[in-house]
C-alpha cells in the first residue's frame, strides 16, 4: 500500500516549514538576548514537534526525503542562530545597524525558498521506486531463499537415500 503524500505534506512539511521560516524574524529583533530567546523557542518547538510527528513517520533503516527535510530545517535554524551570534560579536565593537541585519533577513528568506524549491523538484523528479538499498536486500533475500530451497531438496534427497526410502 502506498502512503498518501498529502498527509505528510499538511501534517509535517507545512507546519515545519512555517516554524522554520519564522526563525528569520530574529533578524528583525533589536536585542541579541531577544534574538537568542526567540531562536531557542523556535528550535525547541521544532524538536518537540519532531517527537509528536515521530509516531506518524514509519521507522525505516534509511534516510527518507522527509527525514532529510526535517534535518535541513533544524540545520537552517541552527545556522540562523550562528549568524545572529556572529552579528552580535561583530557589533560589540561597533553598532550593527538594521542596514546589516535586514539583508541577512532577506537573504535567509531567499535561501529558505530555494531549499523548498530544491526539495519540491527532487520529490517530483524522483523515481517512484523503492530505495536502491531496499531493492538490493530484497534481491539478496530472494537469492538466499532459492539457495536454501536447493539445499533443502539436496538434504531431503540425501536423507531419504541414506535411510533407504529413495527408489
């Protein structure tokens, strides 16, 4: 049975993308302490949300597109934390004005939408096949089953022959 993409889109991706893009608002706050507090709340909210959606996401042994999206969102917020910290430390010596923080805001929003486009194009263009590793393991399992059946037939024939049941 194929999973419904719309469920994951509106339950996971849409909510997570809104949380992630909201992290850019930190550049609009004047005080560094306010930025850190805001970004900490966004980051912790994303982590808490991951625990909530964890029951909807199937546990598999490989990284899914959804996993990659979630990790990218967390890294994106973390990078904004680093940027705000860098702006603060540069601004200790000299006042960092809005002229510097606003370009960070707009560039990060542009990067966010670029990430969305990249994931969207990847999802649309990705073949609908299962991951290569799963296919490989299924082939190995089928090969082992065939070998086991062959060994079982050989063992059964040898046992029957040694017990005198074979004609």
